[in-house]
C-alpha cells in the first residue's frame, strides 16, 4: 500500500513546484503526517470543485518542527510559502515541515474514494507496477469502497479477513441482508477472480 497525501493547490501549484524541484518541504499546521516519515508516498493535487489528481511519488525522509517565525524564515523559500498567505507561520503555534525527496512523476490518476486520515491522506491498495502502468482502476475503487463499508460497520479487516468475508457474502442467498449496500454483492462477484489472483490461498 502507498499513502496518498493531499495537497491544496488552489492558491499555488504546490505539487508542480515539488515536481520541478522548487518546493522541498511540505508544510502543515499539525503533525498530521508523522506516521508517514520514512515512507514512500504519492502526492495528489486538490483544487476546489475538482477531484484530486495524483501526480508523483515522493519519500518523506524527515520532519522539522518550527516554533518561531525567525526559524520559519529559513525555510520559507524551500516551502514555497508566500508571506501573509493562509499557509504562513502563525505566531504562538507550531509549524511542521516534511522534507520530500526521490520525486518520481507517475501517470496521473484520480484516487479512489477510501478511508482518509482526516482530510490529509489515505492508503491506496496498489503496487508500483499498477501505478506506473496506469492500472489503478475500478478494482482499486472497489477495494477502497469495501474498506469504507468495513469501517462503517466497525470491522477493521485485513486482506485475508476481507477475502473470507467476501466468500461468505457470495454464498448468501440474500446479500442485501448482509450489506447495507446490496450493490456491494455485484462488486464482490465482479472482482472475485482478481482478488483470488492477488491474494491466493
């Protein structure tokens, strides 16, 4: 799995600046990306009224906590933060800077709707091969939907648990009694073979 980090680009094309090597740090007002330090991630551009668009891979190799405006000034240019903008340092509050490295563009795609950690990031169930060859498709959407439904039911499931439950779902005479969304049954049937191929056994 790869986390998709969402970056607001309404006021400035931050993701494009990352791709061009101008923006070296992603900045946040809260330490919302702390779990992703050291991980390979995907960056998605978000704009008001449009669906997010994933544009590249990156690695967060370290995080810096900023506690005063003087310290922040040292990183303003490398974070592409305009003075006085809504992304600027707020006196009395900490700012978190995540250093991005190993930037690699990917074939652009709209990420599936899935479980988000707040509005900051989500996990994408895909391989590097899937991503680089443009195969993040309806299957990924379905996986995300299933996890979303599992979250609603209060069932935090692994892939193997999900596969077992899908088997039970497909054997139910009335799947509508099992799922709050009867259409999930059709999705289960549609992707069953592919799920078995990806998670054999």
